[in-house]
């Protein structure tokens, strides 16, 4: 699919295409980190990744930026699933609460983003990251600006 074809897809269809195709040929933060789109529904997205030593902070645990990136991705993609073709979004703010450290030894982290509200100009969503034992690693909220086709 070419870049111009993306504009013809609704947000939900685009995220489902990414989920189905895995978009190995498209450079993205998801590809860089090894994100997998596990579930994609209207207003809800679940993504997972396996930690690795490259994700380490100076203390030897997963850097908080990995959790923040997962949260920004799932919440933003959840918002994106609610918009029509030709409409986009951008993150206006991201508030992350870190609860516990994650290991860098291949542990699976799973992030879920859920839309709270979508209006004409802004949308809000919430998200959480769990480790492979179901323990909460971090949770967050976001506000996104809805971008029309003229943006």
C-alpha cells in the first residue's frame, strides 16, 4: 500500500491494516521497539513487546521512556480508530504514572489504550502497561488534537 492510499482509510481500517500486515517495510517506532498490535477495536488498542537489554536505564531496568512510548502509542492509536478517513491526531499532553520497574530479560509488556471522549477538536484516552504477570507497570492519560484533512 502506498502512502497516498492511507488517506483513503478510516483510522480503524488503517490500524487494522498495520495489525494484519505488521508493516515490516514501514519505518516506525513500533518496528524499532518490536511492538505487536494484539487487538484493535473501535476506541481500544492493545499492543505488546518483549523487553531487551537495549531498553535498559542506568539501573538495569526498563527505561521509563519505553513505557511512555507504549502508552502514547496505544492511546493515540485508540483515538485514531475513532476518526474518519483523512482525519488524523497529534498528542497534546501525556501524563504518565510509573508504578514499578520492568525487567529487561525478554519479559512481555502489554499496553492497552481506551478512548474516554472524542470531540470535534480534541479527544482524551487512558492507558495502562502490565507485565507478563499482570502487574501494573505504569498508567497514563492523554489529550489529543484532532486534525482535519486541511491540517
